[in-house]
C-alpha cells in the first residue's frame, strides 16, 4: 500500500503536526501526515482562541516564517483584541477568539491544497530504527511506512489517561482513544520519559446563561489581524466574551468534593501547568482570595456552545455542576460536557538539538507537548521548525536555526533543550531578555528574510515585507529631516501639556516626547500630506512610531544582543570531553556532558553551570 519512501512522515495532526506537515511539504518534500482521526486536524482541544501574552508574538512569527496558523486564525476569528495596549509595544500581544469548528475546517482545507502532502488515518504504534537512524513507522493495522525522517507530534495521546473525579479511563482527548506503542519503542532506544498533566473546563449551553449578570468584554473597535499576508480579515462584526466571578459559596461547594479529587487523593501524580491551574488548585493555593475570574467565551459564530475559561477542573461531574450553578449568570446552566484532567507521556527536551532532532536517533524529530510544552502556539512553532529541519535534512541542506535575540521561537526552543522542563512550559514575555527587539509588529522584518532564504516564505511575502520596511524607513527619515516651526507645533504641544519650543527644530525630536503621538502630529499639515500622498497603511504608521519613540531602548538592546552573540560564535567541539577539565564543578561537568551545548553561550544558560565554569571553558578555548 505504501510502496514509496516518504521524505517526511509526521505523526499526529494537532497544531504541531499540521505546521510540521505543511512546512515540510512546502519545502518540496514528499510528506505524509498520519493521524488517528482526520476529522480532528488542528482541533482546538481546549480554549477556542489563538494568541495572548507572548503567544500572540509567536503566531506573528509563525506567519512571518510562512506557516499557516496566522492565516487560519484571521479567516476564522470572531473577535480580535490587542492585549497590553496600555504598556509599551514590547508587551503588545494580539489575540483572537476563534470559531472552533471553522478553525479546524480551514486548516484541513489549506492542507489539502498544499502540494506534496498526503494523508492517512491510523494510529502509529511503533518506530522503525536501523543503526541509529529512523527508517519509518509502524501502524496499528500492521503497515510499515518507510521514511527518510519522522516528526513525532503526539500531543496528549501517548498513554493518555483522563480523570473525572473517581473515574479514570484511557484517552488522548474527550471521546478519543489514547496512543500506545511509541513510548515503549522510545524507551527501548534509551530515551528518558516522564508524565505531565493538563486539564480543561466544562463546556456549557449558552442559551442557559444569564449574560445580564456578567460584564461584557467586546473586541477592539478597529480589529487588526495576525497575518502579514495580503489576505484581508473579514472581521467587521465581532462576538463579545463575558466575565463573571466565583464566590465563597462556589469555593465551599467545590471543597466538598476535594476528597474525591484525583489531584488531592494521589491518583494524579504528575505536574500540571503552573500558570493555568485548575479551579480546585486556585482555591487551595490562594485560600485568601474570595473570588476568581471566569471568562465566558463563545465557541463560534453560530453554535451555542460556550467555553468556561478559568474553571478547569477534574472534580466529579456532580460537584462541577453544583458549584458552577452558584456562579452569577450560571444559575440555570446546562452542561454539554464536564471538565477533566489528562495525564500523558512526554520526553524531556534536553534530549534534542536546536533543530528539534533527537540526539539518539538521526532523522527523528519531536515537536509540541511531547517536549513538555503547553499551548497551541508553542506547539505550532515547534512543529514549523521541526518540519522545516526534517525537510532540510533530507535535502542535505544546512539546518534552520533561530537565536534567542531573533524570535520568541528561538527563546522557546533554547529554553527547552538547554534547561529542560519538569512542568508544562508556557511562553511569557518575561522569558525573553530581548523583548524590545522581539515585538509582534516587526516579526516579518526579523524572520521573513530568513525563511525566504531557505524557500518557505514565498516571493510575494518577501516583496511585501521589503516594501513595508522601505516605506517605514522613509517615514522615519521624513521626521529626521523635516523641520517644524514654533507656530506649527506649539498649539499641539500645549494641548498635550508638553513644553512649547522657542525655535524651529526637527520633528523627530518632537515625536520622541512621551506625551506626543502620531495622531497629534497628523495635525501638522506636512505630516498628513506625506501620509496621504504615500498612501501609508496602518502597519507602516505603527512601525514608524515605535521605531522613533523607542529608538534609544531598541539601540541599547541591540548592543546587548551583539555583545552576547560573541559567545554564540564560540563553538564547542562535538563530543567534547568535559571530564578532562579538572577545574569544572562536578555539577557543571555532569550537565554539560548530558546536554552537549553547541556554543559557549548555550552552555552559560544551563542550570547549574556557573560563571566560573564558563571562565574555565573560555580559558580552554583560548579566549
């Protein structure tokens, strides 16, 4: 049946698998996506939203690299919000509420339109490895599918175990069976594995809710979009979300079921996501709080199904129901299904290289929750990079690598393979030391040229980015070179409480004042005429304003990045024997031998490796 040898086989059709398959196929490789249910490709297993704090930056980066997540999000959005607008642009984070059913449908259709990409529905139950190299996969139907490289994106399905109160049963997601066989094969090959936990809240019937008792959360008045492509967003109307709160009464009702909770009675032994705790965990950890926020999120344009964000739980269904009925607006709630927790196998990501290829088996790549991450965006980013590198390896080309100062994706991968993780890893802006450089507005400037160079980002995307970059640079130069008189600018300055000027000066200096923004300067005739005559779009205006107002911060961060990048250029030989460096601490020797950092910079980020250990390495390297 499968008589051909595929260049790339991707196992799993979630967010990581979908991006991996699309990127490998778009790089010209014959690609096969094998998943247990083709009806659930790129399904939003948890909340019906993409983006958010730091996650929105990742979606923008995926799009800039030529991935599909941003385009699909724009086509299926029901609400758009730019979060953190009150803070500096390094913190601005786009987020869309999505139509869950249309999101999966659009992903499926885009993938079916992708050349070089085949599909097959079956469970992969094993790997074919010969002399340390991947040769293909085995399925539950007894088929052997040969491949030059394999990307595993198994999500929560590897020996998945679902918990609802005292009940537990095998499954990778509600209504879907767990995947078996792969963990066992990887353990035989010498991989380390662990268990992690995640959870999801109840889904309810929106017709049974009283929204008048909640606070409406509308989308932005002028919604933007994720994708840098010329695909226009059709988001003229938006659906609102709503916010309500738990109460002491709700907490007391939930506590009544704690003795039946798998989290507290020992049935769940693995760690869940620290930054997305279950409702019972929140009540237990934050006992001084008398209420917690609940976000009521519609699942689509037409469906009545509602996602109860903030109420993740594995308590018995009767306890969930009774407690939720005491939340304001939920007095007559009807359940579609209860919340649950799920435990699954993962493989500590220190067993990978920066390409996401495993160190033990050549041609085998891991992406997504198998690496210990949580979140659609983190998974999709890893899938994109793993798919690209699997394709590039088959083509015998240089790998595609992203540094920490180039993208949040670079931070994500470096954190995983250098530090590892013992709890589900989630991206935050605070994890990036160069977040002023890694803004959501400039992801295409940072990454599209890199992706275009390897053949993933297409010509039209590259030219669009270059035109935007040129227009923005020209507008910045306009402010640097154009003067304004006191008569022109002082009325505007005084209206904003900013000191008037006494002589003619360059507009760049005026624009740099914190009280003044572009909307103010549009009142100056020569500015409004420039914008109109050059037909500048919102993206160019925003980019120009950020570059001018934050030029000092951006320049300072670039200098810091340049200094640290010198350590990136000091390579450590492959299979370097750290034991011969007697001055290294025992812990550093152990960690360095295990992780095998590629550069001195990566070595410096390993937990347990001190500055003095780095000094020893630098001395040995003659630096």
